[in-house]
C-alpha cells in the first residue's frame, strides 16, 4: 500500500502536482469513498488541464464553466459534478487530481 502521507501537505493534498499518477488518484479516491469511472477521469483530466493553464485549482463556478466549454452543457453544471464528487466537487476532485486545495474551499 502506498504511503500517501509522505507525499502530502498538512491538509492532505499532494505536494507536487507533477508527481501525480493513476495509483495516487485511486488511493485518494478510495479515501474519499469514490470509485473512479471514465466520467470521473474525464473531470480529473479537465481539472489538471485547468491547473496547467492557470496555475491554480478552480473554484466551483470556474470548474463548471471549464467543463461546459470543453465537453457539453449536460456535464457543465453543479449537479453533474456533485453526482461524481459528492459534497464539495472542487475540493475532492482537486485532491484526487493531485492538485492543491482550491483557495475558496473550507
């Protein structure tokens, strides 16, 4: 079993987003109680693209708009994202995607 704690900051997020890989994503998802499907991986890839473009994890509205622009309006809405990542989609999805905690998340 992977020692995630050694790879994470004090808040439980990966310290180096470039060190992220599928086993890390699967381990974080397991901790979040999420079984990753192709729909999840699509959002994780979009999140990492966003971070690579802007250098920050997106707030919820920014994530919704990013998904809407890059996929379709059915996926670019809060309900769809909450269905995949219950609770706080930006918080849990950013963590699973190996990104820092979004600045506006509690």
